[in-house]
């Protein structure tokens, strides 16, 4: 066990934890924004992320990868937009449970379609040579993507915060998430705002998928389910509706999970890495239901 | 709007039922037919392996689509039942084959679904020939289940001995999927053998759906593993290989028969990793079969897609091919395509296929004492035969005896 | 007084209808033995009976989920977890001692040195009538214990999580199910749970087929048993819904604040509904283990919960008979009628496009989306199947039909 606590090992665990956290953060933002506005757990978001990965494979088979990335972003954003219009918009006045069930249905559809298209074979994500360069940190060799992920996440978050705080659409988003009905009465185009949320969420999911699948290159039709659920847990953990909260939650979950996986195998506990995430969720929900940074929601009677 | 949709839905339903009825009747018309059930996953986690196994059966069927019994010629028809790689779908898939009136069943890839579907075949009195389901409990307690592959304990024995002799390994790190009977069974048997021979085994599991293997591989490295044993399903194997390559893992990887797959081979090509897998068949074992199936795969885009886009032959394909001919051999010997006759004759059937000679013991398991160990030639992206191992496990009583019945 | 009378009449008719249904099931399964030469579909091993068995099991699971989601308005996604508890409890307790060494071969036998089968066989004997009695008792006690264990865990987890609001409750219960699965797959608990390996060789539905001395089946009851258990359980749920508790559940669903203002204890009733629903999910889990003839944690994923939820939606949230009808339609479509979509089909020499493995599930999920989006009330909405309803429907049809005929005469 003494060997375990070598600096090299610790660094390698921390690095992969931080990069996993960054990737989860990019998915978690999509969850938290949608929830903030629609009060909907968008179960299909993880599958949109998986589809973005598959699109990456298929498009890059036809054109060079650097042209493929913008195409994939456009296609995935279109998919996110379409899902909102087709599956959530018709149910705007329906009970919340129906919308959530519709989300589960979309997720089911995306997974089954992916199985049909790929024929159930695991697909391998193309190598982006820039991201897979090996670098050395404190004697641990790792891919460049691991270093880039947290930096890129922070840059994107900064941009997003600017967008939300200083643009008209951002203001509209904040208004809608505060009070849906009133903002409608004030003349805000609700549907545009909601679509915009899905567009931003999907675009970030594409960036997340590029980083995630470069690190973990095999894609199966269910590859999005677990990262999706974990990202949602991260969003709840940080306080749903709060973007910095989601990011911090994602990093905490990513790091905790890799630490658990890295615990000595003699303890035989690494199987509980997913279970731990859920236990953390139940724990936080019980003791601080609004999450770390969430605002206290008041019930409307 | 609603009404239009409901009319369309009803129409679709009606059409599908018609199609259902017509597809049923088309098989009934025409010449005499013997049906062989293909109980394989073509969706779900094991779809990749299941499709390759089916490929072998389809090729065999294209080779010998007819059989002459007592002067009468029967057409042999493959009937597919997709068990979706999941135990809750397996019983209904199995009974869809029973309903279709098959005389014998081949499959499945994956032991769990075989165990879940087994009782349906037993009730209907249809013998089933397992192709690559290696868990001891598939045949134990089910007299209608046979299999032509070796068992987990034999495979683990071969690999453990190989690790000791080839690398003089002292410490083995075993990584499997939590809750998967295939992975955990092999690891448990590997541990028994390896520890009995004085080695140290570290076992570890990852949760289903996991994709981050970096932490596990780093741990293997830091805990001083001489070999890393990963008897996991194909998608995880690809993931592990890819991540190991970027981490620069030097310890050799040992894999079970699932890793003998061209997706894995593709993943390891061009890396510095070492991978050794134990398997049922080595390309070159039967040149005639090799060239035939390669032509068959390259001939159809669907077969090519099912084989993962290239024509490297997986062992499961050869096994599927052999299973088909074992069934035919039984029909010839029984002089009939009747399920009860086949069941009576199967225990005494022997057949020499491309993967070696096949005979059944009292339990219905194959009498096999040979496993091929091959290694991945990472420069050329091909498998190279490392050694042919003959196990000693046949005499040992590590496997459960069928004392329950 | 008058109302009471009609109620009595209604329940009397219902009892008769159930008895007739059960009789029909027994008859249907034995039909091929009575009349030789029937189409293959009536053979006892045909797809029809597999679908009926699965339908019976899933009906109970759907109704128990509906009790929680539809009648109490608690959105829980923990169904698979409670089923897992039930399936394992039933399996662990009923595997005969003689089979344990073989089933637990990786662990050199089970740590549970006890089996309900052996217990009752020790009292009533293991052959003939006594064997039958001990089988029935072992299964019955096993299933009840399965439900009780699930209910116990529900009570434990319910204390904290039932205070949560709708979607949070959903995600917390989903997480709870995932945690349970991880625990049951843990190799360290292998001597009890058999780790990753499946537990098998416990009594299943086929054991209820009555055999004569020479081992031939005389009377087939393997489809009857799941129907009987499901019907009894569903009847209990229906009685509960019609009691004052049931009315309190519905009041909570419709408006929590108003219900609380009327003096309904929110927590007590939510807990009651959660525990009872989990009890039946546990019994359903035991039945599920009997249906697949094994218990393995790998099967109880969140996908299974989603599947049951979709059944509830298709049938109509808040309708018991809707859930039952929805279940049979869902199971029959997904596992039987739509299977041809997976097969490559030729009409003459024309290859029907798109048909290949996996297409079935695509079509199926599109149909589900259409139902969720355009028929969000499901088949039954919140209504129940009743004699009155059927009569009304028939009358409607009658009234519609003569109209065009009359036109023709003109």
C-alpha cells in the first residue's frame, strides 16, 4: 500500500478526475439551463451527447476532422432544437410528469436508433492528433486533452456568463427562469428563449463529446446514459439552475469518482464509484435540497 | 390531426399483422423444411459478438443449404430470435423460436441469456447447442443444453499457466465488469489457478457503463502487476486498450475469447501494447474455411458490416460454422430432423470441424483440451499464433458436477 | 343503501368475471392436450403463453407503479430497485439445499443454510399432494417475504426522500435503485447474492404443471399461477384505492396544499403509498424471477423502470385497467408481433427496405413517442374499464352504425 501513495500515482488520479469533471461540466450546463427555465429533467440530453459522438465518427469519415467539427456542432444543435420543438413544445401546458416521460421517450428513441444505425458495434472515435499529443506532468505521461479540458471549460463558462449577464437574450433567459408566466406577459418570446437554451446546451454537449470521446474513444448506443445521469447529479449538487454550481458540482463528482476508482484494489470498493455519486446525490438532496449554490425555490400555491 | 394519426397507427398495426401472417405462411409453402433456431443477440451489449457468430452459421448454411435424410431432401432454414443480450428478453426470444417450430437451437453468445432461455427449450424438448457460452451453469441442470466450446475454468487455467510460464509473472491484476457472470467467473477461476501456483492476484471490478479505465490501469501499474487479465466484453476491451496505449502500460494484457475480435485488433494496431488472447480457432487452421468465409464476408456489405468492416475471422465465427455442422451431423446420424430424435442422438455425436474435434461428455459439455493462444501483431494489425495450450483441467473436479439431477 | 347494493352487485360481477378469466386461462393452456391438431399457437410452449406470463407479471409491476405515480402523484423511478430486492429475496430463500452447491459454485456453497422448499418439504413431504402443498407454501411465503423486504427498504429510504419535490424524488429513487444494484453485484457478498452469477434452480412457473407418476404433464397451470397472483395483488390495490386511504392519495395528487389543509397527513399517506407500492413491486420482482427462471442484478437497470413507466403512460396514468391493457399490448408488440421488423423480408424478389435487426425497437420507440405526444392520456385516461363503460361504447357504436345504413336505404 505504500507504493500507492507515490506522487506520480496521485497526480495521475487527480488529472483524470479533473478532466472527467470538466467533461461532465459541459454536459451539466445543458441540464441546469433547461431545468432552470422549463423545470424539466431533460433525460435525452445524455443521448444527444452520445449522438454528437457518433456524428463525429460518421462526418469525420467523409471530411477532414477540422471541417467535421463545425458540421457536427451544426447538426447536433439542429437535433437539440428539433427535439425541443417536436417533443417538449407540444406539452408546454401538460403536467410536468408528461414532459419528463416525453424526455425518457426521446432518450429511448435515440438509443434504439443508434443501435440500428451502428448495428450494435462499438464505434471508435477518430483521433484528433492535436488533442492526443502526450505531455509529461510531474513524471506522469498524459494526453494533452486532459490539460486542455479544464481550461476550455473555464473559457466557455466565462463566455456563457457574459452572454447571460450582458446580452438581451441572456436577460430574457434570466427573466424566464425567475418567472415563466410574468415574463411571457412582459412580451418575452418564450419559445425563442427556450430554443436558445437548447441550442446552447447542445453546442456545449458537442464540445463535451469531443473531449470525452477523445479520452474514452469507444462509443456504444448507451454511452451517453451514465455521463448524462452523472452530469445531472452534478447539476443538482451545485444547485440546479446555477451555472457555476453545475461546474463546481461536476468537478467534485469527477474527482471523487476517480479517487474511488483509484482506491487500493484490496479494499474492493471501486465498483461503488457510480453508487457513490448517487449516494452523494441523495445525501445532498436531504440536507440541502437546493444544492450548494441554488436559490431557495418558493412553492406557488 | 389526432384522428388522422390514430387512423394511420391502426393501419400500420393491421399492415404489420398481415405482414406477420404472410411471412409465416411463405415459409410453410414449398419444399420440406427443417428449421434451425439461431438464438443470438443482434442488439444490446453483445450484439457485436452475436452477429459474428451468426455470420459463421449463415456461411455454413450457404455452403450446405440442404440435407438428404432417408432419400428425401430437406431445405434448412435459419430462424432468428434476437435475445437483445438481456436476460429479461431471452425467454420470449427463446419461445419465438419454439413457436417457429425449430428442431434444434444454436447459441447464444453470452452465458446469461443462454441460461435464461434454456428452460424454454427444455420445456419444449428442443436440444440447444451452445456455441461460445462458457459458463459452467449453462449445461449444469439443463439436460437439453449442449455446447461445443470449452468452459471458463479450462480457459482460465490455460491463461494462468501461460502467464506463469511465458512472463514468469508473480502478480496478476484482473479487471472485470461488476455483475457480469462471464468476467467474474473467469477471474475467479484464474485466481484459483494462479494463486495455487504461488502467484499473487489482485482483482478489481468496474461498474457497468464505465468508460474511464485510466484510474484502473494506473492502479495496476502502481500495484506492480506483471500481467493484466481483462476478460471483458468487446466494447470495454476497446476502451481499455485505447486508454492503456495512451498511458504507456508496459505489462502484457491477457484476454479471454471475447477479446479475439477485430474491433480489439483495430484498437491495438499501431500501439506498443502486448495482448495475448486464448481462443477457439486460429486463422490458418483451415485454409479452405478461411478463404471461403472471407469471400462470403467481402461479397455482401451487410456481412462486412456485421464483421466490423473488415474480413479478419473471429473465432466465434468459426465456432458458429462448426455448430451448424454439428447440428447437421446429428440429423444425418438420427436420419431425421425431429427434435426428439436429435435430442436422443446428440450425446453420441462426434464431428471434426474447423476448430477441432467435437464430442460431448455426460454433462453435455464439449470434450476439448486445446486452446489457441494468439497475440496481436500491432505493426501489421493481425493475429499471430503464439502457442497451442493443452490444459490439465479436464481431470480436475473444479467444475460443478451435475449431481443435482 | 341503494348505492351499497349496486356496489355489491358490481363486485359480485367482477368476481365472476375474474373466475371466468382464470378458467379460460387454464382451459387455453390445456387446450392442445384436449384437442389434438390445433394450430401451433395453442401449444403450451408457444409464444402466446410466454407473452401471457410476462404480461401477467408486468401488469402487477405497472399497477404498483401506477399506485404511486398515478394515484398519489409521487414520481418515483425506483421500481427496478424494489424488483431486484424482491427477486433476490425470493431466489435466495427458495433455492433447494441440494442445488445450492451447484448454483453458488464460485463460493463453495451459499451462506444461507436454509431453504423454504426444504422447510416445507420436511413437513409435507416432497412427492404427490404433499409435494404440491409444500411447493405452493414455499412460493407463497417466498413471494410475501420478497414483498416485505422491498417494503422494509422502501420505509427506510422513504423517510428521507419522500420529503423531496417531484423531479428530485424521481432522481433520488433512481439513484437508490442504482446503489442497490451495485451492492448486489458486489463479489464480497457473493456467498449470499452469488455475486455476478445468476441464482437459478428455484421453483418457477413450470413447476406448477401437475405431473402424473410417469412424469407426463396432466394439468398445465404455469400460466394460471402468475395470473392468479397478479389478480389477487391487483385486487388488493384496487380495494386500497377505493378505501379512504385511496381517496386521501388522490387528494394529495390533485393538490398537496389543499389536502394538507383538509387534515390529511401528507407524510403518513405518501409513506403508506410508497411502502405498499414497493411491497407489490417486490412481489412482482419475485414473479419476474420465476418468469425468467433466474435472478441476476444485471437485469434490473433503469431501462427496466423506464419500460414500466412507459407502460403506465400508454395505459393511462391513474387507471388500473389501463395499466393492465397497456401491459399486454406493450409486451405483445415488443416481444411478439413486431418481431418481423427485425427480419430481412423479400416480397417476391423485392427486398423490403430498412428491415434488419434493431428496426423493431426503432419503430416501437416512434410509436411510443406518438402516444406520449398525441395521446398523452393513454388508452384509458383516468377512466376504468367497467360494464357500464363497455355498454356505453357498444351503444355508441350501435348508434353510429345504423346511420350510414339508413342513408343507403334512402
